[in-house]
C-alpha cells in the first residue's frame, strides 16, 4: 500500500498514453480494430438494388440439372451466345481458360480423320462423303471452337487472368495479350513519392490463358485476391505489376473499362495516389490508393438477390429468361454452389463466392463508394490519444466519482459515435479501438487506485469490528466467494457465539465444491482451541480419505470423478449451480451425472470431461474449444437435437448441463438378432438427417455421428441426436496416455485424412449408421485400425443387400450416395438425404395400406 500511495495520478496517464502510442505504432491493436471495422462494414452494407450488374449463378440446382461440374465448354458457349443475343453490354465469365478441352471422342475422330487422309480415301466418291462427315464430326465435338466462336461473335467478353503466387521461377517474357491489355499511361510522381514504384504488388509468373481465347477478349484483368493476416478479404488490388513494366488492371477495372467504352488513354495510373478512369464530359471515376498501396478497401453490399440480381445458369442456358433482364448490363458468371469455385471470408460473410466479391468491386468503381483512410486520420487519431491521456492524467483525478464516471462515459460515447459517423456517412475508416481502450483502462486504473486507498483506510478503522467481518463473510459466502468468506471468518474470535457454526457451514460449502484441503483448513480452525465440535472427529478423517481419492484415484475411481472423491462424505456435491444426485454412466472422457437445478427444480444430465486427462500443452486450447463448441451447440433448437442448458468449469472438471433423456441409444440395434423393422430404421435416420441439416445450416458440424449418439426415447420413440460439439473438443486433443479420442468405424475419408470437414462428413457417418442398422454389419472392416482406415479412405463397401436382401434397391442407392469417397459425389445437404428416406417410408406405407 505504501508504494501505491507514492504513485501520482498523472504518472498513470502518461505511462498509459506512451504505451498505447507505441502499441499503435507497432500495430498491436490491428486485429481488434479490424474486427470493429468488420462489424461496422456489416452494418453499413448497402441494400440498394444495383441496376447495372447481373449475376448468372452456377447453383446446386444447376448442377443437378446439367450434370457434374465442370461442364463441357459448349454449355458456356451457349450461355455467352444467349446473353449476347439478350443485349448484355459486358459478359464476364469468372472462369480461367488455361487448358484446352480435349474429349476422348474428339481425339478418336481426329486420329481417324488423319488416318483417312494418309490413305488418300477422301478424294472422291463415297470416300469423300465420309471424309466430310468426319470433318463435320470434328467441328461438332470441338467445344473449344464453339466457345471461341461464341466469344468472338459476342465481342464483349472480359476474361480473368491469375498470377501464380505459389510456384517458383519467373516468366521469361510477357504474353502478347498481357502487353495488349495492360494500363498504358503511367504518371510516376517519384519527386513527391520516391517509393511510388513500391506501391504496386509485383508478380513474375502467370497462369497463361489459351491464346485463341485471349485473342477474343476485349479486356483482361487479374483475378487475384489477397487476404489479410487473419484470412479475411477486405481489399481489392486494382493494379498489379507484372515482370518489370506491365501494369495489369484488376478484373473489376477491366469490366468497367468495357462497360464505359473507355480507351487506353482514358485510364491514368498515378502510382501511390490512385487510378483515374476519364469519362470525357461525364467526369472521372477515381479509385483511391490505400496507404500508398495500389489497393482499396471494398465497400460491401448486402448479399445475393438483395443488391445484385441473380439468375440461374441453367435458365440462361435453356433461354428461359426475359431479354430485358440483361439488356445493356454487366453480366458476371460464377459459381455459388458449395464445393465448386473459390469462397472467401469477408466482413459480410464467412463463405462468400468470388463472383460476389467482384460484383462488389465493380459496384464500388461505378458508384464511387470506397472505404478510405485519408492521411489526416493518423494525425487525428494521435491527437485523440493525447487528449484522452491528458484527461486521465490531469482531469479525471480532480473529479468526484459520479462526475468522473459520467464524463468518461460521455467522452467514450462521443468518440465512438464520431467514428461511426465518419464511417457511415463519409466512408472514412477512423480507428477508434486504441483510444477507447486507453480511456476505459485509464479510468479503471485511476478509480481502482482511489478505491484501494479508501479500502485501506476502512480496514484500519474496522480491523477489530467483529460484526463487520461476520457480515462481509456471510455476504461473500452467499455470492460463492468462499475464499474471501474464510478470510473474514478467520479474523473472528472462536469464543464469539456462532463463529464455529459459521466456519462449519463454510467447510460444508468447500466440500460441496470438492475443495477438500480448504474444508480441512476451516475445520482445523474450529478445533484450534483443542475442543471438538459437532462431528468433526469423524468428518476430518473421512475428508482426508476423500482428498487422497481425489489426488490418486483410489477406490476404483478416477481422479476428478465426483463419485470417487465423495463416496465417503455425506455432503451433497455440486457442479456450478447444479446439485449432483446420482450417476448415469461413464465414458472415455468422463462421467455423466444426474443433477438438479435447485432454483427451478429442473432435472438435467451433466456430462463431464476430466481436465487432468489432457496434457498441459493442449489443455488451454481444449478448454477454449470446449466453451466455444458448447456455446454453439447451445444455440441449436430442434426437436431431434438434445437441448443444452449450461456449461462451465469447476476445479478439475469441465461440464455441460443438458436435457435429461430417458430411453436407449441405437447401439443395441446394430446386431442381427436385434434389428429394428426396416421402415422404422428409415424413419429414424430421416429424422437424424433433418436434425443434421438444421445444425449444418447454423454452421455446426457434429463430427461423431454413431448409434451411441442417437437416442430413442422411452414411450414416445422420439429421436434425439446427442453430443454436438463434443467430438471437435477432443478430436485433436491428445490425452496423457497418448490416445486420441474418436470413433474410427464411423469416420469419413476426409476425417481419416485429417482434412477440414463440413456437413458432408456427417452425411458419410450417417450412411454408415444406416447401413449397420439395416444389416447388422459395418460397411467397412479391417483386421486392425490401419486396415480399417484404409478401407474407409479407399476401399469399396459391400452392398447392403448382400446382408439383407429385403432392403429396396433405392435404399441401397441412397447409402451408396451417402458413402461416396469424394465429398462432391455425396449428398450436399443432409436434408436431401432425409427427404429421399421419407419418400421411401411413404412408399412402404402406401404398399402396406394397399395390401390391407
């Protein structure tokens, strides 16, 4: 306390201000500020329809209609032809045309034609007729030629090019089309900005386009997107340098150039300053540079069909649209279906297709909407830091508590609102996080210093006040702060009436929390005068035994198990706010208890995880993932998913409180002697599929679908899926015994390979469960874990009808689709699998009714 007295208030403000200014300079707050930027960007996202841009989207429905992607190029050629006929002003297929399409049929016919020519059979008579037929067949099978023709006839196709950032090496010379479509006019302000050349991101290798397609393009722009360090796409490089002297525009700039009918001389590149697109008498489209880099923050629009009209690719291909829809507009073609095309994390979406990113970029240029950070913002932010530092140093210490709190809150709100006003109304990104943190932290430190000084005076005045310590101790005990309560109770004289009762009740609370060493300390304080009290002569030895059981896992228990540590005590154990009233079962990770919430008298199941089973180097990460996954699972509200009520951590256990289910899991129905009726199996799996579809739509993947995690409730036969999130918590956490937890028999091939998984992994696991419930056999077997994993990853499965001939062939096909090795060949949504199973169930019911 003496040291705290010597620290002047002004020094706190000065030190904090200096530390924050250094932190801002080194970028310590960048990650946090970017998150606030993303939040503001989502709020500011435009919802106004864009009349100039249309998206032709390749959806999952298009793939189902036209076949597996990628499609033959004659399909794209037909779409470009249809768009051209509809009057599209710019056609921008976001597809890299880098390799020729050579079908097997085309190769065969070409070889036959060459052989025919070598033999000289195509000169006259019947041979000439056949030779012409061969030539016509070559033309009919040459999809590249059809696409070339469609692009050339359209005369308004803008193609993307991609710079290779992974491969080593350097192109020896630039392709002609890169020189042709590069930005020609450059203004190098090297006198004002000596580092102007370094403002451009330079590349030395491209993925070359096929020359015939490049020849037909009216403009070419780069397709590269550079994520920030946290993986988010926030910027667009409107110019990238290639080799030594070629300045390649972005795909968005190339599109706008054609749309506005600009010539090469209308584009002025001012390195380090920005890019100007001159529209003649109509003015200039200016693309500002961000912090001396030729990139600009994207000002986002709301998602698909809110701002940008989307039309199905299949409808355009079959010409099922109104021509006015595309007349005079920019038409972007790109994939939005899952599993094809690139997707990126952005401020407005964690899974945004690239075609929508470029729609936003084009819209920004056309409507001159960019987020910017002018040079003055840094000076302004620095001035705010100094202002808040001066307030903390000189102003706050002189204000009374109430006025200081109101003034600080007012400054906080004023600057936060200022940042929002600049952002929403001027599209200027003013960094607010460092200054607001400085203000909040400075207030806390100054006020805390004054508070502790006041508390010291109070302690001196009330040191001998028995009543005060008693009341404070009881207050701390009621709030669950048992250590502080013990500290207050120990100051009370044992001879004072009721003091021993207070300590005894506190010891019981320590027992309920399994803090046995502290309970023993409380009891020993009671008998410090040598006199026994209540049942402490029996309780203390039992408590010592319980403490040893907790440490060493005695009595057949496991360290950390409530049953093992409290078997010899009569205190009712608790986990968080729940009273533990019994044990429901045990698993590899921990024990499942039956508990009661005493406030609302709700009975729950409490699943525990022993934290001391995990190595120290993974424990912190495991706990973080535990609470994150438990929180996500708690958001699920579906009749076929078990409800999560609460989660927490206490002592050496992490726990999840969930809905208590009475019934059995499906693991007892996987044996041939105890299989459920086929109609019931299909109905059950359909419900599970619908539950998974709901969870996947929320961005949550189960990762451990198996019979043991599917409950069939007693009486109602209602189905509940359990353990959402638990698999991910332990899937990469290694226990102290070196064993990685998991259920290999039900893992998908991508899980076996350690790849990132999505909902299609759960569909594979559900297919294994369906196979097993219908046949009493697993689709994949192996003599050991290695061979089992090989079978899952590469080996075929035996048709289910081999084990159960009564299974309809359509169900066999459903299982085959669910168990496809390639995720793209599986059901893309669990709901679709559920729909198919429900249709089979309906057909079974229909046949049964007909027989009756």
